[in-house]
C-alpha cells in the first residue's frame, strides 16, 4: 500500500464568529422534548463541545435522523440537515466526502440506527469516514409512542410487545467493535461535562467516532431511569490505567457486567480515515465541492479509438 | 432491407466471445467499415450461451437484424439455436474440434445454399504455438477471410489489443493467420465486404465504444466528483469503468453497501456542494425511492441512472426492457417535481449526463436518466464525442463574496419560479435547516396549514418552470408524413434505421423521439398526434407506459402500437414490417 494522504483535520478552518458563545447557537424555536428527557442534556453538551472548540454555527454541519433526536434540527442555530429514518449516516458520509473541511456530526436514535439503518452503521465503521456519530440510546422508540428497539432488554414489555420483547438485546458497542470501529465512547446524560469532552474527543478523531449516549426517556422507559443508570456507570478514564484494547472494550461492554463503563472505551490512535486512504487522490489536495468543472476526457478516448 | 452483413459468434461463456467482438469491430473500423455489436448472455459467470452479433455496413446505423450471413459456432448448441437464422448463401463456420454436424442439419443448410466450413480450432491454435484460449483468435482469422478483407488490418488490431502483453502478440497473430489460411484452402468463394460496401476512411477516426463507457465519459466530463453505486446489471460496467477511469480524474468512486446508501450519499454530497450521482437498475431503484422523495423535499439536486432490464423481481437480469418508465415518473412518496429523461443513442448517452446535472442544479430537484441493457452494453461505432457541447450550469448558488450582507437570506424563500437560490453549508452567509419535515423558509419544522400549502405550491411551481424550459421532443424523418410514430430511449436508432430503409422504398414516416419524458410536453405531443392520420407508439414494455402517459396528459388515444417484452430489443425487420403495416392502413 502507498503512503496515505496527509491527514487533514476539518477543525482548523476559519471560523464564522470570533469567540463563539452558547447563545450563538440559540434558535428561536423552543424545544419540544418531554420534561426530563435526556435530549436536553445532549443538546447542551453538543453546543458546549462546539463552543469549546471555537466553532460557530456556520462552521459545522449537524445531520439528524428521524425521532426525538431529529426534532433538534431547528432547536439549534447551525447548518442542519435532517434526512430519513435510519439514513443519516450515508447522508452525512456523502456530505463529508463533498467537503471534508466542514466538521460533520451525525445524530440518530437507537431505533433507526439498529433497526432499518443497521447496515449503514456497520459499513460506515468499516469505511471509517471522518464523522462523529452521536447515538441517543434510550432503548425505545419515543416519537412513535414507546415501541421496542433492538436495545430494549429481552423480556421487557413495550406497547408493541405486550408479552415482552422476544428478541435478544443488541449490543451496539460490541457490534461496533466487531465491525472495525476506530473510536467508541459511551456517555451518559447524567454526566454532562464528560459527555461534552467525549464529543470533543470524537471530533478530533481521524475516522468514524461513535459516541453511544445512555439517555433517559421519562415517558416510555421506566426500566432504566436516571437513577438506575447513575447507580451503575463508572468512568474508565478515571484512574488513568485503562487498557485501550479492543478485547478489553469488548469485555467490559458486555451486558452481563453489573457496572456500565463510560468514557472512551477504545480508540485506534493511528486511525486513517477513508479520504486519507484514497491514494488516487494524492494529487487532489482540495475538496470535491471546489472541483466541479468540465473535465477534458480526450485521454480516456484513446482506449476506444 | 438495407444491405448489411451480419455475423454471429456464439459459444459458451468464457470462450473469449466478447474479446472477439471487440477485435472484429476495431478491425472493421480500420478497414473503413461501420459496425454495430450486440451481446446476449445469461446471468452466469461461466458456461451458458453467449452471443456476440456484429452487423456491418458502410453507413451509420445502430440496430440488430434477425437474419445472419455468417454464423461462427463454437459449440454444438450454437448450431441448434441459431442455424435457422442463417439466410440464403450464408456461411456456417464451426469448430470441428468440439463437435460434428449431423446429416440432418447439413442437408437443411445445403438446401439454403449455405456453405459449411469446418475448422479444428484447437488443433490450429496448438499448431500455431498457442493454447486453447486462442481458439477465438483462430476463428477471427477465418471470419476475416470470409469477409475477404486484408489480413494486415486484423493483425494490426490484434497487436494493439495485446499491447500491454507484447509477448502474446506473435502467437496471436500466428493463430489469426492459421484461421485465415484455413479458409483459403477449404473454400475459394469468399465474400468480399469491399465489393458490397464502399469503404469510408472517415470511420477510422470513429470510436468503438459501449453505451455504459460513453455514459461514464459523460459522467467524468460533467464534473461529477462522487459516484456511489451498488453493482447491478446492466449498470455494473459503469461502476467498474468509473472505478478504473473516473479515479484517474480524482473522482471518488464508492461501492456502497446498498442502493439506499448510494442514493443518500448522492443527496449528502450534492447538499454540500459537489456533483454526485449513482446508477442502478429498476430493482435497485426501488430501494432508492424514499431518497428520491427526500431530494424532492430538501430541494437538493439528485441524479440517478436507471439501466432497465425486464422485471418484475429479478426478471431477466441480462436482457433489455423499457418497463421502468412508470417507476421513474411515479416513484417516491408524496408529490414533488422531477425530471425523467432517456438518451436514445450513444451520443446522447455521453451528452445528456451533463445536461441531467445542469437541470438538477438549476431546479434543485431529482433527475432520472433511463437507459437499458441494449444501450448500455451494445458496442457502437460513433464519431468522437463533441466535448465543446458539454457545458456546466450550476444554477443559482450564492457565494460568500456575492452575498448581500444587509439581506436576510431564507434557504426556502418563496420566488416566482419556485426555485430558491441556495448556498452551501459552511458559507458565512446564514444558517438554515434542510429539513425532511415540512418547513418554513428558514427550514424550521412547521405544521401550519397555510405554510404547508404554500411550501408545497412553491416546490410544485418548479414543475411549471421546468416544463416551459425543457427542450421539445425531436421529430425525425418526414415531419409532414401521414404516419407518425412516437417512441423513447434506445428504440431511437432502430426506428431511424427502419425509416431510412423505408424512405428508399418511398414510404414516408415522421418519428417523434421523446427524450425529456417528464414533465411531458403535452401541447407539442398533442399537436404531433393530431397532425397524423396514423399514429403509433413503439415501446419495449407490456402496458405501453409512454402511450398511457400521453393519453393521461393529452387525453388522446394512440391506438396503434408495437410492443415487446421478451428481453430482446426490436429487430430492424420487426420495425420495418410494422411500419409497412401502418402504411396499408392509410390506403
């Protein structure tokens, strides 16, 4: 294999606002989430993470899926794109390939991502696009009034599963690890300063950064409320001795463990993102957005003459 | 019938039949002759029955005939399946090393005065120092002799084809010579194409190219920088061609995990300001339909090629059809404007790709290009593409430099044409939401009745603008003729070839090719229909999808029709005979 392209970071661009502040991201549209919803915390941490990285509303693209997460599309003043259910990852990936200089955060829920969008999740991990993926993991479908998702515990009664969920509970972190994840982190809406740091770390990662956020759903999830989660979480980065290996991450994220690890669970620090692997673009240091012009195909005609 | 010389090479897949076709076409071009190559093959990697048909003339054309002059049979099945297609005084060449002709077949052929030439291709290849895979080169030498053309032309092309593997050139040339000489000793009565046709040295400068490659070049020229696709016949070769050739221009070619991804990547990439596209067949496009609707709602450009093959379901994967017109026109939930266009020949396959992107950007909507297996995988002889004709129009994009700082921009601003000038994310102009929910001018979600209706009307207004500005259908032949036919897509060339033939017999026909099918230019089409005594549609589908669309838009019934839905394209004989039958009706 040839040398990969020089690693490029989207976070070094000119900013739209000098010293951006939280209020720059304020939208006139008021949030519509239920009182006590974890989305408020994710919403705040996201804005905090942007501000702390000196990014203004016109310096990022926030991409949303369908669900309560997607209702954030007009609750934050920034460039926003909201696609279809389960499809935010390929939509964000396309946007990223067109303009790698624009930091891109894709936001989705556990329902869309692990039901009908699961192939996109797996293949984006394999492709390792440089985007940050924040998963609102509340173990239910909120917007459609409390059906089970793949992360709902087996046996749990939900409104579409009155006899309890028959299916095995999907473990997204283990799935991500087996698909070749180069960055997985777990946050918790009860610890906003940690979540803010995780989003920032994810955005600095040269590849697909997956941030799984354990989020309370006060309306449809009474089996894992804020206290339930708070009693179980611990921060793996706390004592500085965390072994950063895939094997370890796989082990500690198993559902059989009593405790739930949070923090950066695994990061490949030598990760090379998709675009940086494209050796055929070595002579193209710019972005696709700026390369749209008429191309002279005379050389290619020779084969046919 | 226009004089053509038709040769069919048939055998099992893996016998080098496609390479033979390419070498023949290039050699004929060198000899100043015009050819058209058509392939048939089953959905298998090896084995199965492969056909390469090359038709030769001294005038441009692009269609296939039912009747053959030469059949080169590499296996016994080929004789069984195709010997009846041989016309009087034709030639059957067969590989005696593989099988023998039975007496019954021999007698049948001889009553039609068909010359039978037996060749032992394997022995001849071995005697020339080659191996079994060079049997096809031996057969080419023999065919070339039947053509009565200069061997030096063939060997020159063989040298060019193998230029990357120079060691293989001498032995391949020897194999070709062996085939050429074998005919000399077995038969003296060879057919000289130079006697039938006047050769035209201009053809030497033409291209020999497949439809998908031509379209691929159009994709490159149009400034498409991201091509994402999931392989599906008959557009897989477009993906592989761009993966090889597009990347030389820095185009990112991404094989996606499915068509849903391919389509979403196109929308995402277009949203962020580059040109992107995808291609598939009808079945793959089914998976793209929700994304088509998204493109309509976000008013983000989107371009996809649907290479048609017969459905439903898996259908006939490697054959041709025009059954996805309704799919292209109606796919996607909700109502939103779109453009459906269908290139009719190899030049249009190249030229219209840039046009598709221009329209998608100008009107901020999805554009679908309908091609088919016949157009995509046939081998055309054609003048070098006119690159001067390719022009890029990106529509209204506000840049930071030309943005008016005192103005408040709304991404989904109500305008007279319905098109709201866009700007690209990251520009220091103004934030907005591109929202799949119904939205306000800023892109914020709304469920307000008035706002929802106004935004739907704004989007649909673009359809009016598109319809006014799209080129009218083209009328070929004798525009004042009593008989008119209407068709679309790759039928263009067989109809033009049939009209040219009938013209020489004094029959006049007007042919309307609808290249931009949706929105339909109903007034122009209606005028054309009303001006004819006899009017017919020609389509490769069962329901007559264009005919129905015309009726729905114009209220006019088109009673006469020629339709086909067996995976085969229209043969020139079928169209000629059909048009003649229309003439009888006028009397």
